[in-house]
C-alpha cells in the first residue's frame, strides 16, 4: 500500500482564545487532487500555512515526506500559491522567475513557466505593471518553479478573468494527469467540483467531511428526480428512508432522494407511467450549504 506523503494528527491552532484549527486529522497520498472547502474564517488558509511550515501548530503533528513541514526537503518538493501575491517589485517577469528557479535543484525552464502562466508576452514587463490577474498567474508560475510533487493553491483564480480561469484549470488538469498531488481552496465551488477527486470540509476549525463528491451528495443532499405522472405521491414515497423531500404541482413531481438507483429500481414497474424524467445530482454548492447549515448557520461562499 502506498504510504501517505502528508500526515496530519490531532492538529490544533489557537490565536489567543480563538480555536482556528481543532483536532484535525487526515493523510494525503501521492497523486490525489483535494478540494479544501469552508466558510470564510473556517481555518483553510491557516491549515495550508501550517502544512507549508509558515505557521506553527499549537499542538499536534504534521509530516511532509516524512519530515517536519517547512524542512529543506519538503521545500524542494512543494510549491505554493498563497492568497497574497508574493511578487517582488522593480524587476521584470523573466528576472523574477530566474531568481525563483535558482532556489531549486531541478527547476522547470523559465520559458515553460511563462507558457504555463500565459505570460510569454509579458516576459520583459516590470512586475509592478501587471494587472491583478496577471500577478496571480505569475504567482502560479513561481509555485511551479521547482517542478514540485505537491502543489498548494489557496484561492488561486481570484482576480483572473473567465478566460484565464478556464486555461488555469486546464493546466491543473494536466498536472493532475502527470501524477502531481494538488491541494486547492476556492470559493468557486463549481471549479472544484470539476477537478477535485476528494473534498475536505472545515467548519469552525473542525474537519466535518472527508471523502468524494458522490459520497457527499448521498450523505447530505442526494439526487433530484423530476417527472410528470399520475401515480400518487404516496406510492412514489413509500421508501421513507430514501426520500429527503418531495414537491408536487398538479402532475409534476420533484423528489430529492438519497439513492436514485435504489429509487428507480423500486419503481421499475411504474416507469411506463413516468414522463419527462430528469435526474440531476445535487451540486457541490448545494451539498456545502446543507452540510454547514446543520449548525443553523447560513453559508457565506461569496
């Protein structure tokens, strides 16, 4: 069995009397693409900074490639794109990337970094003349400079326009296919839904979910089935344990079920009575709202 490359055990982080991270445990294996999700203030950025060795935990353990987070070995194998742009001023784009690549034993060529970040046309531009979106792309190039095995991306597409975001996620998909381990936070939940194989939810510093999107949908929100039929609602909802909600307007019925396959199997004898059937898995955003809403709090994901 493949050994984890990152191990987190009983991790806690306090700022004064505030528990930012509280007894968080998880492991990450090579090649995973993980979406880290939570409300503003849930502890996502603090967790990433601890995994990078930029913040020290109050208690608990973090191991990155078998060593302490932030160790020399870990820094050579890890790349990071934090929320704050860490771009030096008064140098041009190529000079900055040449400086950053000099820190690594086996860096990627500057020309490749420029291409991946869509900045080839800006290679001689001074960094302080770049737009906010271009500076984010330059931060991405800097994160890739050492050809890392693990990539941490904290709100990577904030400030990018729609076209730049689309190209950015194409780059992430290409890195995923190369076997890179990618750890992402983003408020654009539809983007995470498309790329992340695994989701970790933080709520108030606690890890409240760790699994794939299919499991999340089944556990917290299910699948929506809409159809037209004269079959009674009572007959359609006999399996109470599988029904999360039901809405009827004349002969139009909308059900939310935990397991759509189970529901269809139970009603296969009535399929001839169903018309215009639509089956739609709930979105990650809906599941997110359902999960953190269990504490009677409204989700702010904007």
